[in-house]
C-alpha cells in the first residue's frame, strides 16, 4: 500500500519497490525498467550526448562477460565463427569460446595502419573460413580498442557496417571503454553511425556495454546488451535468467545514476585522471626508449618493446615477458596473448598505479632494459 | 588504510571491504569467503543442524537456476542425460536443456508409492537410454520434492547413492526448499547420508541450494552449488564468471545472515506460516472433494483433481487446467508439465495467498467443480 504523504501512483510504486517486500520478490530477469532508463541516460552521457539509447532494446546482465556470451549464444551456433580484428582482448577467447562453441578468427592489423582493420584483410579471412567450411556469423570489435587504446575511425565503422551488410552477417561493437576516453581522437559509437545511415538493416548491429570500466564498478557486475534486433533482444532477455543482477544492486544504481551532478563530475574527473596517468606512464616508458601507441581511451598503454626482445618472434616476446615478471616484477600482457602478429608489443595497465609509483616502475624496468644494453 | 579506532587487521580488512573502494573492485567470481561461510551456517541451521557444510566446497551463483545449469555443464556433455524421477520441477526442462544440450529422462513415479522413485524404475530407464545410445551421467532429484512437497525418505537416498555408485554416475539433489518444511516427515539432506557412509566415493554427490525460497529473497538472485568433488568445484568456480552476485548484495547478505536472532526467528515464523497456509489451503480443496498429497515441504499443494477431468488423459487434464484458468481465474500447474504420468494432478502454489483469500479461492473453484457435477 502506498505510504501516506506520497501523492500519486508513481510515488507509491517507487516507495513499495524500495521496501524489503519490493526488493525480495522476483524481478524481470533482464533488468528493471528504471535501471534500463538510467543506463540509457548514462550511456548517452558518456558517449557525449550525440546518440540516444532506447531502454526497450536493452538487456541487463551481471557483467559485460555474460553479456558477450549471451549475445554470442543468440547470434551463432557451435562451430560458427566471428572475425575479430587483432590484437584483441584476450578474455574473449575464454568468454565467448568456452561454452558457446563459437570460434574466433583473428584478422591481423598492423602498426603501420595504426592497428586499424582493412576490408581487404576481412575479405581474406572471410574467404579462408568459407573454404574451411566455417560459417562466419559476424565481426567483433572493441571501440575504444582493448588492447591498443585506439579509437575506431568513423570511416572504418562505415566500412565494417557495409562489410556486414554485404555478407549478411552481424557487427558486434564492445564499447565498454566509451566513457574512459582522454585523447585527441573523438569516440564515435556505432550507434551514432547507424543512426545516420539510410536503408540500412540495423538488426545486424549490437553493442556491448557495462559499468566495470567507465564507472569503475567491476564488483557490481553490471553489463548491457544493446541490440537493434528485436528477436535478439527477446532471446537474450530469456537467457538473462542465468545472469541476472540482484534487485538491491539495481535499485542502488538507479539512485546513483540519477544523481546528475555526481555523474557529470565523476566522468569529468575520471577523464582528467586517466589522461594524467596515461601521459605520466607513457613518458616514463619513453625514458627507457619504449614508445607507446598513441591511445585515446581505455586503461592500457600499448607499448612497443620490440627493441628489447632478442629474437623477433613470439618466443622472444615471451622471454621478455617472463623477465619483466620475474626480474622487474612488472605484470603486463604480451601482445601474442592478444593475437598480435607483430612481436614485442605489450599491454600495460596504468590505472592501478598512482603518481608515486611511476619512479618505482622506471627503476624496475631498468633492471631488464639496462642488462639488455650491456649484454648486446 | 584501516580506520582509527578499529584495532586489529581483521577489523581493518572488514572496514575496507565495506567502503565503496572495497565494493567497487573485482571480487572472486564464485563468491566472497565471508558469504560462503555465512551460507554454510545458514544451510546447517535450515537443515536442523545435523550436518556441516564446508565453504571451500561451495560456489555461489546469481540464483539456483544458473547453479543448476553450471553444474550440468560440468557433469555432462551435450547429448548426455540425467535420469529424473517424475513428476519433477518443470523449470528444469528449460534451465538444464536450453544451453547445455543435456537431456532429461523422466523416471515415472506413482501415487501408490507416494511418488517415491524405485530402483527398478531407474534401472529400466537407464537400460533404455543405453539401448538408444545415450550416456546417462546422473540422477537428479529435488528434496523436498517440487512439485509434490514430499520429503525423500532416507532409505531412498541410500538407494539412489548406491545406484549412482553402481553405475558410476552422479547424484544431484536440489534442496532449495530444505528450510521450508512444515510437515511431520523430517527432512534429511543427502549431505547427512553421505557423511554416514563409509568407503563411499562422495565425489559423485552434489547439492543445489539458494535463498529464493527458504529466505524468500528471489530478487537477490543467490544460488549455491555444493559439491564433494574438488574438480567440479574448481570448474564451476571458473564458469561462475558468467553468473556472479554483485558485491553490495553479497555484503548485505553477510550482515543479514550473521544476525542469528533474526535468522532463527525468521525460520521459525516462516515454518509456522507455511504450515498454517498449507492446512488452510488443503482443507479448502477438501471442501470441494479434492484431496492433496500429504506434503511436508515447499510452497505447493499437489492436488488430485482427477475426479473433475472428463477424459482420464493428458488432454482431459489440459482441458480442466484451461477451465481453471479461464473460468475460475485460478492459475495452477498441470501435472503433465511436470511429466507426471497420472492425469489429473495439479501443483497449486499456496504461499502467495493470505488467509482472507481462501474463501475467494473456494468460491472461484466452485464455478468449475459445480458445473462439472451438474453436467455429469
């Protein structure tokens, strides 16, 4: 029953929803509408307000990890494949392949192209898969890119959409770092691009999002499938019963995301801190002769340490990785784990460090780089 | 940093865990140790303190639904099967079969046996499956039974364990209603029975539990896989990344479950209310000439309405179900949905009603039962 003093049905509903009775009962498995609305607003804000998101196209899951797995279950059958421009996020090999039986086919990108994918490379990978009898169901990208931190140029998003349409396949864009940008390149969501296109079948376009990065709430386990395909939204909502977010956490987030002042300030300060740490970190590496890819988003520096590997090969890269871990006590991700075809690149997370850690980092890395010079 | 005034590392840890910093960061995907310990204590309490649970054998998931699915993924390959004494919980056909590709083979039980399964029936089903080339990986039961509300007798648990050992297969016991008992039969967990056995390979025994029923917290999405098999615990913990519970909810539950006074009182009052509603509900049905199975646990009356079906068949049962829904506006589950082989049984949830609803129920059901008499 509505509490006295709160006029109107809506206020009464809201009050009832926040009682233990309202929280304890079964909720829609794919997330409550209030949270979908709040997330749509937050996504719009992190993506610079250039695009609107419709809560009815959204499925909420307990993290971007199940969001990606559920979307894969909906789009592909076991044995089917996605084309994935590489280097790519190494977690996908686990999150997507483990249970769905979907294969990931790396499509190599090169440093000379700023690690941007070309339609030619996609065509080659597509044809090779076909020859092997593998049905390609989609292209999967991350934007901003994990691991490089690059932002996918708008023209390339156009190319990818056109390629997907030509082959009658899907395009999945993982935009979990959309709000964690700090560079000069402006992030453009694939949602922005499809909205501009005419006569384009949007039903093949899907976005993965979550709060683990842009709101630093990994422990809250909140992910989003945003799809322009009503059949996939409907199927994913059903499968979401295996990956639901608890009602207290959903209500907590509705409240948090509704605090416009806090959210605006958070996004602003977060970007400033990311930018500052990125510059400090990449400058520190520069002191050691290590150049970083000019990244604009995400939590990682993508560092070219090829001058410190003894043999220009995956083996040489693994050896350096081992020395960085064992001798320098610096834990980075080797590019080969991201299916990078150029040896010597490493993904370095800079967001767990503070300013005072930078000299320690330099001193530790010197243990490896100095010994390399003296031996050479 | 530990807050001043709280002495000791443990207190400092606890305080840090409850800051936004502690809550926001990544947690173990299979649940925090503090919640595993609290749940082990709660399970012991709901199961009358006769058995201890070891937190290290536990994986926490966002509901019993993903707990069951993850366990199935760990135990069986696509195309394998579980033998399931029927009538059984209709949700399993969805929760287990959808993504794992595991088949469920109903093993029919009869009212004359109080719907208890016999080893003979299990043997027949096992042999038939083998003949069809299907590999049986386990037996799956619910105890207290959903839908009948019966409690599995200890001798039958012994039979099931022996059968599982003989065939070298698993036994899964879904004990989600373990604390929701109200009848004269005493609930015995399979954990209790395996603890008594000597030279028994416990590694084939697994329990599913959750807080949606015994603590009425369905909206919190908390399920448990409890297994005596360390390999399965380890594999399930890895897959739990797709079905994690958010950290604020985990911390909230640690606090709630640690309040011994509240929990003891809750379990007591809950049992009294269940017992009262069960008696009111089954008495109401008796007024209409409908007998209920003598149940001792769970939220359902298992009602024999066969005298009100026109043809003693699944079709006749469906017709009555349709009339109950459309004419009487009473929503029950037909036994055929639970793979019951005797037509005319219906699962009626009595826990969403209050005392005042009982006369309404009787009046509504009369619309169907009276018309039946007059037409006959």
